[in-house]
């Protein structure tokens, strides 16, 4: 991974293939690719190396299978400090390429990279795997009955895994490395075009730490253009991949389904949208208005509205008579002001305006019967619906733009969420407790106070409570292993 000058959207950078401790830099056969935002990069021809990217012989997993989980955790804990942005040229290169290829601005992206070392904290890793899979099940056969009466034992067995990761937030790369190592899996990571370097930088640092460690010898990292059937038909084979974890939009998830055959289990991190729900209290006093507006701005503004947890629609408990709509518009202006006041490490004006969204908002601004438009896509914006219908382009909302929708009966919100709704931020607390069960029954995976975050828990929430929580309504670590039963003829 060579970098002589800071990347720009017109520069072409080299990124390697990594295959179980080997680093293969681009050579004469290199293929040039483009990032979603215009950055260019070169990588070795993936077709030439496709057969080596996946592990053909399951016997080769024995070394990792026999490594105690605490030794794996020690290795990952030693890796963490070496990922510090200020001391690791590989991570700096990944950061700079992510700036050029992705959507996040420098003040927002830098803290994301700065938190990566802490993700490999020993206690955090230990608690995470013990609360989900259980260390004992990874290191040996665990008796299911009382001593002297047990005929059943269980063990969690590492698998051959492939991870098609998302690049909207680089923590996904670090999370993937953790999960594969903690489940004793052989892992191929397909890097995304909007973050084509972070996973490679982490695994390169792992090689520098100990190229012969069993964890190092079971990672491969590569980039190829999604949909390249010549590459993918050599990789997506049940004889070489058992677990396929895929993040992405509807098109990429639909494409991956064509490779699913008996023997390959899909662990899908499906496309997600998130919303906020605001009670009538927010419209009744200036203090409550400010508090709720900041909560909504944080729910939408963090990661500049690129994360699955980012709010796009805000359902507000109020009617549609003129007085109520006047208060709703005032709340919209407070949300807009809150966007502009967020600290840079939380949110900034986007790097590029969204031209298509801006066109939609300008069209709405001409129709003040049904909508009010505050702000724009260059800084922040709020579309205030004057009926209880969201805008038709709600799935396009980005660049710190939200749609406020008045709802007289706030319990109706349960009908407007689904399994595709990841996070619901709620203000105030009395409403969260009222709505959590109906929202959960309709598919929502996370309910929390407006403005809170699992990555930045509110004051008084100790870290122990956040270890091993479900992700998108499932426990991926438990699914990444194979659960095997051993039965004896007699009790032991």
C-alpha cells in the first residue's frame, strides 16, 4: 500500500491483496477501480488469485481451532494500540483514502479511526465473546448434564467465512476482524469501494505484529468489483465457504442471493433505515423544544447521516390544525439550528451537496400547501410535512436532511416501521416505554432515547451493559460458528 502524497479524488493509489500472511502488491497485471466519490485505486488482478482467497481444506483450520481463545484475545489486544492513527502509516493511508473515496468529512472521520484501538481492548473482547458464544464452548466440549449423568456435549466450531463489508463507517472493518478472530474462523474480507483500505491496513498491521500467528494465517483481504462473476464463481462455493456475512444495499443483497446454495449460510446485515419519534412535550416549551431538537439532530447528524442508525423521518405527536403546524414548523427551525450547532466530531456540513435531493426539496418549496422547507442539502435541511404523510423520496434523505411528519395518534407509528427499521430514537422517556413493545413486535431492533448512541452511551451507562448486544436483531457471533453435538453411549 504505497502513498507518496495525500490522496485526492483524481489520484490513483495502490492497494494490495492479502492472503494468509502474504502481501501481494499491484504489479503489471493490476486492475484499476474507482471509488464511489471519484477516488481511483489499483489492486492485483483478483481473477488470478481467486482460488487462493478461500480455504480449500478444512483441516488447515486446526491450528486456529487448537489455539485457546484467551491467546487469541491477547493477540488482538496487542494489535489494538498498533492501530493508532498517529503512529501507523498504514492506518493513515487508509484514513486518507477513505476521505477521498467515501462520504464522511475529515472532522467526522478522524474520531472514527481514533476509536479503533479501543475496540480491541482485552476486557471488551473477552466480555463480548463470553456473553455471546461462551469461551468454554470455543475451547472444548462442554457437558450438557450433571457430572456422572451427562451423555451430551456441545462445542462451537470455527468456520470458513466470507464477509462482504460495508464502507459507510470504517468501524465495520475492525468489527469484522474481531468477529472472525473471536469465532476462530478463516476469513475472506471483500473490501467496499468507499473504504477499500481499512481492512487491509488492519490485517497488514497484524502481519507486522506476528506473521506466524494462527489468527494472522487465517485472514485474506481483497477488492474486486461486485458482480464480477468470473471471480465470484470461484469463491462462492460450499466446499470453501460455510458462512457468508453480507452488508449492503438492496441491489448487492439481491445479487449475493444467486450464490446461495445448500452449505452456505447467509448472515445478512440487510439495508436499514431509522426514524425518531417525538412526543407532544417537545412543542410545549422552549426548553423541551431545544432538548428534543438536539436529540433529533444527533440521531440524524452523527456520521453525517450515513449510518444505518441515522434518522431520516421524524414522527411528531401533534395535529394538523394551523396552530399545531405553526408549532411544528418552529420545532423544524430548532432542529435545523441544532444541526448547525453540532460539534464537528459529531457532524459537519456534507462534503458534497446531494443534487438529486436538492432538486426534490426545491420542488417542494414551491408548494407551501403541503410542505415547508427549511435549509438545504449543502448545510442541513428540514422538510415539514403538513399532513401525516412522509415525503415520497424519504429513502433519499441524506446530507443532514430530515422530514418531520405530524401524527395525532403517535401509536400509529408502529404501522410505519418494519424489519428494515433498525433504530428508533424517542423523546421523551415516557413515550419510549409506551412504544417499545409495539415497535419491537413490528420489527424494530433498537429503541433508545433521542440523541443517545451505543457507540457513545449516555452518562451512567457502564460499558459492561453494551457488551455482546444483538446486531440488527440477531447475534452474529453465535451464527458465525457451527454448533456441534457429541453424544456418548454411557454417562460420564
